[in-house]
C-alpha cells in the first residue's frame, strides 16, 4: 500500500458528556439553543378528552404524530394550490 492509498485518519472521538468541563458544556449548550431558535419551530395544541376524544385516541395510537401532522399539512397545501390554480383559470 503506497501513501496515496492510505485511509484518512479518523477524527478523535468526542469526550463523553460526563467528562466535559462546565465551560465546554455551556458553550455547546449555547450553540445548540441558538441553532434550534434559527432552524426549528414548536407548535403545541390542547385537545379536550371530552370534546375531541376521537381525535385524541387516534393521535395516541400513531407511531409518529409529527410525521402525520406534517403529511396532513403538505396534502392541504397541495390541495389549496390546486384550488387556487383552478380559480385563476376561470
């Protein structure tokens, strides 16, 4: 094996969280908080077990509620676009 065939060296494995200093943890946490603020949004809803019992039960039995909501919203967006296109043709 010549030098051009050599595998690149692996990066050093990060320290486990238990070995982090307070400063390095704080720096990482600040970065993480800022990243989430810039790239993510959280939406919360409250449903009444009495009024929305059927919906609550359905959602509780899903494996991936976020994926379900995401797909439902994307389908509605596509439906709205088709409706808008139809209206603009008339």
